[in-house]
C-alpha cells in the first residue's frame, strides 16, 4: 500500500516536470505573440519556474502528510517508534534469559 502511494506521488512530481517543459513552450509562444524582449522573457520564465518549484514543494509536503495520515489510519507506527519497541523487546528478552539461569 505504501509503495502504491509513493509511486503515485513520484508520478505526480514527474508530471510537474513535464508541466515545466510545457511552460517553456508556452513562454516561447507568449514571447512571440506579445513581442517580449529577451530580458522580459527571461524574467517571465524565472517567475514561472519559481512558482512551479513552490507548487512542487507544496505537493511533496501534502503527499507526505497524506501518507502519514493513511499509515496512522491503518495502524502503522513510525519507524523510529518501531525501532524503540524492538530495542525494548531485545532488552526484556535478555533479562528473561538471565532470570532463567
């Protein structure tokens, strides 16, 4: 289940990359239609890239939050908490073995 969610998120991020390429094509078209200078075109492209990066970052954050919520609903524990429990179980097993002798 977790792999499916991860693949979905990565696919979405890949789609954003494709959107960036489309953005460059759009910019080229706008530059020709609006008769933008090279400098104006670069500024517009820079702004579009900035917005795309912000959107990608927000998408990644939202995806992480949703995956965490889904894991919590399914009763999964965070890895750090699982490792703590594993260490505690090992410690208790060691204590039990020493009491058996």
